């Protein structure tokens, strides 16, 4: 297996994000290879602050390492209206199942919150991922210049009862 597709060999824990994670989550968003080139402006000034973490159900996937745990990815679930607002996986660990773990965790959190469906406005390069993890394409979120000058696919996760 290549390094990009080999499974994670160390344990992964998903835990609630805390204020001290804010800078690491911001770096993960701004450093995402999916937002390189023409997409860079969309995340250049983006900030995941302690206030955001406090306001939304934000969870991090942490890998065991010599430094006590590296943030490998995260997601943020907005309860009202139901939406998966953010989902990022570090570039160097993509293709190893972390995104799938985060989506499964998100679905469990949504179910516990009484949500039966939730929206995702996808970044274009992430559309195939959302399709692969069970989201259904429902439409298009149209460009909103200058912040987002391109149309984006809109998906929906249907959350089956537990």
C-alpha cells in the first residue's frame, strides 16, 4: 500500500474540541491542500476560534504519538439548522479512513441530538468524498462573491434512527 492509502497504524481517538485546539484547527483549515491555488482566498483569513468551538459541536480526531496526540482532522456539527459546517483531514493522512470515522461520529452525534437529516455545502474537491460516505446530492449553493466566487455542490446526510 502507498503511504496515502495505508490505514492508520496507531490508535485514533475522537474527542470534543476545546479552546486550546483553536489554533491547530485554524492551521488545518488554512493549510489544506484542497484550498490551494484558485481556492486559497476562501480560507486565507479563516479562523476557528474558541468562540466557534464553544458555539458548535466540534470534535477532533487525535492520533497517539510521542507528543501526546496530533490533531489529524476535525468536524463541526451545527444543530440549528442542522448542518455539517466544517470537516477537514490533514493532507498527509487523507485516504486512511479518518474522514469516514469523523462522518460516522458526526452521524452518531446528530442522531443523539434528534437530527434526521443535515445539509453539507461541499467544497468542489470534497464532493466525491461526501458521495462515497453516503451523502446525497440535493442541489447547488450558488457563488457568493467575493467570499466564494464559485458554485458548490450541496449534499444531505440522512441520519437513520439508532
